[in-house]
C-alpha cells in the first residue's frame, strides 16, 4: 500500500535547504546536498531514482535496516561506509526531518572544545 503523502527528492531537498550552510551540488553526476562542502545526501538517479544515499553512522544504519528493511538498506558498495540507502516511496514523511538532521550532523566536523564555547 502506497502512502498518501509520498516523499520525493524534492521533499528532502527543501527540508535540507532550511539548515545552515547547506547547498545544492552534485555527486557522481547526480543531485546532492552538502553541508559546508561535505556530502550528506545523494539522489541515486542512475541506479534507482526512488532511493537516496544518506550519511549515517554504521551502528545506527544497521539498527534501522534490521527494524525496517523495506525502507532502509545498503548495497555491497556502501557496506564499509557510514551511509544508508533510503527508499523514498517507503519512508514515512514524519521520519524525514530526523533523517535529514542525522545526515547533516554526520557530515559536519565534530566541534572541539565545546566546554569552552559558552565563554
């Protein structure tokens, strides 16, 4: 059964562009989104236009795949990298903001000296 409101790459793009320092770009000739120049979303138009690759810690990715393998998966190419593949036609629209935030946060460099940031 298809969801009434389906997620598209344009939905992902519009949401991501509300975050600071996000820009539209390309990766391997396909539409992509970068945070401060670091890739965090790539639309896999050449292989599967219903799928995006999203930057994601491997442990979290594995948990998501085991919980919902129809929506989240990987191919052998991504197995050793911190990325997850997301089927846009299967992902729930309510999950999108959190997914985009996870990808975005994982693309940005870790902040050093956070204890001193409040000075």
